């Protein structure tokens, strides 16, 4: 049995993983999916401490994080001495990089404009049902929006990422081919640049944990039982262009 520690993204809660958590438990795994603190004073270290506390002394952890959760997940993986780390459409940080600066550093706006030109402006839409939840069943999308939380805080968003280098943990990256928030081409470039890995790809939008939970759970399960036992990649730790 593996313990999967699931970290949600910005505005979300542990609920965003609930369908994947059920699938993983059905495959015999333990799951921890806490709500990260939404206090105005919380920072990245606060988030990491909350996840570590929620995990307790569970052994053999694999840490998986969605979107903004990628700024927290490596801190957690480092503190837990995790067996593996999986970023799911995650904002891969570089040492000393503030989340507020990430967008410009990685060329996010250029990537959105390029993809929007191909899909008629769907990518980057201000409508959450178009940008984030276009492939999520409407009742689930409505519930997700109802559950939105004030996360991350301003201090966390302005905090330089505190690690000096990527933790020595085998790392994989999952991108969503229909992601209208983070264009797939952005992560096809960024994952090799910053992590030294080729992304796994899944047919889903940005909130694939709600739209394709079984497929995502299958991918996590297979990585947890096989490929994630390989040696850690050698990330470049470059801050992007």
C-alpha cells in the first residue's frame, strides 16, 4: 500500500481530489488530501507544514500536487523524505522564484496567446466554465466554484520559493492536453527545462481530477508502483526565459 498525499491548487480545497482519492483507495492505497490554510498570513512554509501534519507518520508517501500546489509539494516531499513526487499541471518553481513572477518568467502570456489563436479564444477565457471546467460535469463544476477559497495568500504569492534546488526525489509531470489554463505546449517545454523529464499526457482539461478521475488515478497508481521507483531526474533549476 502506498500513501498518496494530494495537494490542491489555488482557490481549491482537498475536495478537488475527492474522486481521485476514491479511485486510489479502491486500488488499495491510503490517501491524504488536506485543505491548505486560507489565513491571510499563511505562506508556503505554512502550507507545507499543514500537509506534513496531516500526513503524520504514514510511510512510503508519494506526493502529488495540482497547479499552484507545485510550489508547496517539493517542500512537503523534502520534509517527508517522500518516495516520489508528481506534478499535475503544476507550476514548476525555480529556486528563489516568487509565484507572482512565475508567469512572466515562463512566458505564460505568449503561450496563452498562441494557443488561443488556434482554438478561437477558448484558452485564457475569463469564464471559468470555459477555461477550467469545460470538460467537468456541470454539477461538479458548480460545486467546485461554490467551494472556492482564499488561497493562496498574498504573502505566499510574494514569497521566493525557499528551496536551493529541487529535492532529490524521483519526479514526474502530468499535463492535460485540453488544458485551457496552462497550454500543453508550455509544459512540454517547461518540464524538460526545469525538471529534465518528458511529461506524461492525459486527455483532460485543467481540472482533470474532476473530469477524468479514474484515468488520473490509473496514471498515479502505475507511476507509484513502477516508474516512480527509478532514480531522480536532474533538474536544471533555471528560472525560464
